[in-house]
């Protein structure tokens, strides 16, 4: 019973801190590991779900290292938010809105305030849950000198495949800020995505695709599925004489490093050059300290010291050279062997850890035995390595550990290599599934991207950008008129007409009044109504252009379209990123997250396009090329406002429905649109006549029966 309770505690450690050093050391013991694997298997069965849940809820948080997720338990939520038990429960806004609308004792203003309060509470709780989750990920999953380094007070991301720094790149969704808080450096503002595209869709933009690499064979399936490209293996110019020795398996990391040092020292005594490949900056620094204690001269090449990459790698083949490098080793640089090195067996490559991708291991091995040169490679693996812990076949490993596998023993066999490669294949398949799913999501966004970018590019390349403007106005009118039933145009049911008139006035009436009566649309179909309104807007806009600088008006028109497209597209990208992050939860409701994403993305894109077109429609009348043109426009409007009526405008006056007359190019009163006279109070010259008083005309009848019969009561 005590052993069972102890194993349960180890199970809790695995759920809460899977990378804890003491836990990893305990897993090296064959008996403990066997009991733990048996217990873990039992907890994953349907019969023990309740027990597994109790053990999990006894923790404050849980970490899923394989899926890179972290979250608080109920106990942790209570600890963080003791005064608000529902602080980490996201409310159902739709249900809350329905409940608010059903309250008959509230006014419309009170309901509106309640809805705003509910939405604000929803945003606060969602942000709190997201922030706590990102902080847990930063502290529990991201390690310094592994996923990132700290240089000059900044957190710099390290590329897991190349080992190089990625300056300017930041993790999204607040994760980078969480890591900055963890390291105690200055927390910078959240970055905003201006544009995004997956590598796959970026490559698909090329008419022809081709490439050459020495490690594409393992990814042949993905090349075919994504790009419809076949992979052809071309024989080497000279036969490869490299010796690839079997991997060496150790219980712990310490024993592995000691064996690497032993083999390295032995080779260094003979003068054979050695290239040590490490999986992280931390490992490279550990080896550097060990070599310093052994008084072995060496060079280190990692993300912190990458300026001399080509120079360091070029010297790695000289006699007696020892080079410690992360996965960046030899990119674009051939390691040429020095004098007498071939006789010593060529370059010796020692890999201190198997990478998740076989391509990276092959790249490291490919540093030696170039162009027929001799070379030797070997990889060292321990049970503490991430690949072995997360993806290796536990049954095979457990059987090996049950045997006489002491701390100082080493295992070497072809079946071990097979097991390791099988684990790598599992990771590659998982990563490919992630990339393929990501591509499916991006395919939805890709079509939207093409539409927005086509508008943007056409505007920049069009000789007359006003055409694009008016096309977008026409699209917006079609969208608005499409929402009005056809019967309303022909059956005098014109309830929506005042809203449509107000919409057009919002676009245009800031500078040039454009109005229409609802009766003007009676008897017309949607197309005729659109043509009528579009004609009036076009005439008003052409009149406005006459007041602008002819050399600058096109630049202004381009700016109006491009600025609106950029701003709304950036907000749309942020919204789509949040949607993609949250839509996966709908799988619990027996719904396909991808289908849900497509539906939501379509609705969001329609709303975005409508908002963008609306901003363009208003922006083209609310902007001017310069201050002088704006003042001329105001001056022209003021001059017309002082006129007593349309009859004083002359033959070349402005008809606000038909446009300017006479074609004058100068900015004059006659070029400006006609503006209705300002309403003035009526002053009576005679006393008011009551409805029952005698009519002033002398007819003898009451006023209401005579001249006052047409006056409203």
C-alpha cells in the first residue's frame, strides 16, 4: 500500500513537473520505472478516471509537455482567486444576452448597460485565464539556453532546427511577455501582426518549385502531399566511406557526457579533429566547462557566438581541432581536412543527443566524409533525453532497464538504433500532422488574403485609383441594397429607405450634400436603385476632385484605400488568430473545429470587408490633399451658403444630383455644390388669426371654413 501511495506521488510529479531533475533520476531505476509505467497505464484506463482526476486535482497546476500546454487545477484557481469562485469560468454571453432581454422590468438603456457589463466581464475573465496559462508555460516548459537566450536585457528566440538566434521574432499571444517576466527583463509591448502566411502557401505562390538538399529523403511524403513534388536521390560523385557506428545508450545524462569526454580525449590525443554536436546552448556550455577542466583547447559555436560561424566551421577539420557546435554546424561551409588528418581516420563527429527530426541528425553526420574523405560518426543517448522520455517505446526500454543495466553500463545494439529511429518517426509524423492542420486553417485565410491583397495591389498599380474607389462604393451599395427585399422597391413598402438615405448621407454629406427621396426608388428594382444612387455619389465625388490638387489627388485616393485595407486586415488577422486558438474546444461538443473555423472565418471576413468599404466610402469625402485645398472647399461651401437660392447660381450652377455645369476648371462659386438655404424663423406681419375667428378675406365665414381650411390643426 505504501509503495502504491509513493507511486501515486511520482505520478503527480510527472503531471506537475515532468522535467524535474530528481524525477528524471528516479526514472533511471528499473524497479521504480516499471511500477510507475504500470500505475500510469492503470490511471489512463476508464476504470480509474475518478482516481486519476483526484490525483490531478490535488495539484495546483498540470503541465502537458508533449502538447506544450499548461493549466491550473481547481485547487490552483481557488488559490489564485479565493474571493471569486467563478473567476476562471468563462460566461456564456449568448445565454446572458437572452436572460437580459427577457427582463421586462428593465429599460432599453439598462439592458444595454447590462450587456456591456457582461461583455466586459467576459473579456476580463478570458484574458485572466489566458495570461495565467501563458505564465505557466513560460515557467514550466520554456528553459533558458534551450528555447531562448538572454542577451543585452532581451529574450532572444533560438531556432530549434538551426540553433541560430532569431532577432526581431517574438512569441505571440503574450508568451514572450511571460518569458520576459520570468527572466526579470524589461517587458515589451505585445507585437501586432501586419501580415502572415505559412511557408507552404508562400512557396505555392511560385509557378515552379524545385530544390536540392541532402536530407529530403525522410520528408518525401510531405513534399508529395503539400507541393506535389517527387524526391529523387542522386548518387554521390564519390563513394561515401563514412563509418556510422551504433548509438550508445546510457541511463543518465551524466554518464553519457562522461563517455563523450572519454572518447573525445582519446581522439584528441592522436590529433584527430572532433566535432561535438549538441541540441541546445546549455549542453554546449556544459561541454565547454568540462573541456576547460580537462585543459583541452576548443572553440564553441552556438547562438551566443555565431558571428564567426563560417570561420569556426572551416577550421574544424584541422589536426587537433575540437569544435562544440549546436545544430547550426556547417551550414553553407565545407569542412576541409588538414594535412595528415585522412591518415588519422578523418573528422570524428560525436552527437550528444538525438534530435526530434532525423534530418538534423543527418546534417550533423554529413559534416564529415565529404567528397570521398574518411570520417566517423556516433550518437550518444540517455534515458533523460527529451526524445526518449516523450516518444520512445516504453515497453522496449523498460525490458532493457530490467536487465543488468547499471549506472556505469552502456548498451549498444542495432535494435536500440531501430527504437530510437522509430521514436523520431513518431515525432516527425506528429509535427507533420500539426503542419498539415495549420495549412488547412491557413487555406481558409489564404483566399481572403488574395482578395484583400488584390484590392491593395490594384490600387497601387492603377493609373486612376478613383476607379477602384467607385468600384468599392458600388460593392457596398450592392451589399446594402441586397438586404432590402425586392418587394419594398415595387410595393411602396419603403421602411428601410430612410436608413439607406442616412447611410449615403454619412458617406458624402460632410462636404457635398447628396440626397434622394424614398419615392425616387419606388417602382425600381435593385439594379436601377443602385445606378441612381451611384450616379449621384459619382457626380459629387467628381465635383470634389475639381477642388483638389490634380497632382496629389491620386496619391490621396491610394492612401484612403490602402490605409483602410491595412488597418482592417491587421485587426482581422488578430481575430482569426484568437479564433484558431479557441475553436479547438468545440471538438468537445462533437463539432469539427475546422468546419467551425471556416464558418466563423467567412462571417468575420464579410464583416471586415463591409467595415473596410464603409471606411473607404467615408474617407474619400473626408480627406483632402492639403490644407489649402481644404480651405478652398470650405470657402466655396460658405460662399454658396450665403446665396439666396438656386436662381442666383446662374446657368453654370451646381445641380447636386446632376453634377457641375459648364465644365469650369477654376475653383469658383459656380463650381461648388448647391446647398439648401439655412432655415430662418418666420416673423408674422399681422396678428395671428384664430381658427374660429372671421376670415380676414371678408367672406364672412370662419377662418377654418375659408382660407384656413388647408392649415393643419
